[in-house]
C-alpha cells in the first residue's frame, strides 16, 4: 500500500496528556468528515477544522510507496542526537484512513512509540501505543475506549455528558478555536471545575508559535 502524507515534522505536542512532549508529527492527507476544501466546508460534517491536510505539499510530504520508506522518513525527522523516547503522532485529516499494521510495525522497528489522533469513526489497528479520540457531532464514533478522549468544546450536537461513560483513562475539554475562543475557554474552565473527571486542554503550540 502507498501512503499519502501532507507533512512530517519535529515539534512539541501541544495538546492533551502529552502536551510539551517532543514528537514527530506524521500528518496524513484526507478525512472522512471534510474534504479540506473551503468551498465544501458549509456542507461538511465537521465545519470547524483548522488543519491543512489537503495535498502532499508540506514539509517531507509526498506519496510513500511502502511502510519501510515512510517509517524511514519519520526516523529522519527525529534529531540524530536526541537519544531515546522516540514518539510519533499519526494525525490528519483522519489518519486511520491510511495507518495500518505494516506501518505501525515499521515505526516500532524504528523504536518509535506510536500515537494516533482520530475522530473515532474508524477501527484502530492493533499495535497503536496511545489512542486519542476527538469525537465530532453528527459522526458515528465507534472507538469508545482508549487512553485519552479530547472533546472540542462547545459543539452543537455533542456534549461531555454523552461521552463521560466511555472507556478512556483521561478526559479533556479543548476550547474551540475561532473568534469566540476566549468565551469558549471560560466555558471549558467552568465545566472542568464543576466536573473534575474532565481536564482542560489548551493548544499550547499556537501560543508558542509552533506547528
């Protein structure tokens, strides 16, 4: 199988349980909730996505013909003298349209811990080390257990109460970005204070000017 990748880059994870941790981000092209084209946003299932996952024109983007080739590109993105603790975040778009067992195995052979950030509408292949699910309103989330649930908040059509009984180790509210971000932060803070099952996730990479 070939893999279509928007970009591969080294950064700090900005969100959720691993915020601040060095990671290689492997961003796949494509999503099943939006085409990535602005003209299609009004009719998309998820209308608030702010990530560019269209095409293969990003840093180290392209079509990779094998799992070994793609894992090699991820390995090259990790600093050569950084030592252990290799961590790759498979994201998108929707990474589970492409992430498969051969690629997971190839990344493990390169000594990477493999995380996935998914909308939860596709089954997770065996071998993923960290599962982060970000459910979206009006999408059928079938992945209801894992390491981390990260709900963009507030969303019309899905509430924290609907997800609170799912089988995750940690639960995060992430204020929805946009012109009302300050208000959404206040709402998320108040909800977390009143419902201590939930923790606040801030997009620290945006505050720091990182990708």
